[in-house]
C-alpha cells in the first residue's frame, strides 16, 4: 500500500470520527493512529527503543 493510500484512509477515518463522534472522538482516533504508527515502525525495525531515551549530543553542545 502506498503512503498516499494510507494517508487517504487515515484522513477518511479521522473525518468519520469527527463527523459522527465529535471533537473528542477525532482526538482519540488521531492519538491512537499515532501510537499505531510508532508501534508499526518499531515492529518493522525502522525504530529502536533506545532512540526515545538516548539524549542527543547536538542538543547538549548547543546549550553550552
């Protein structure tokens, strides 16, 4: 599935949630979509758990 089709499906799901469930349902569907995206990337091997907890060296160098 291409990213355009995935984006279309995600947009339609958010649209239906917003129309039928209101703003709260829209936010819930969007948050669960982001969580699902991150979990999917993690399971595909594109992300590692250490990337979320490791401090960036560039940030420390700019602060000084």
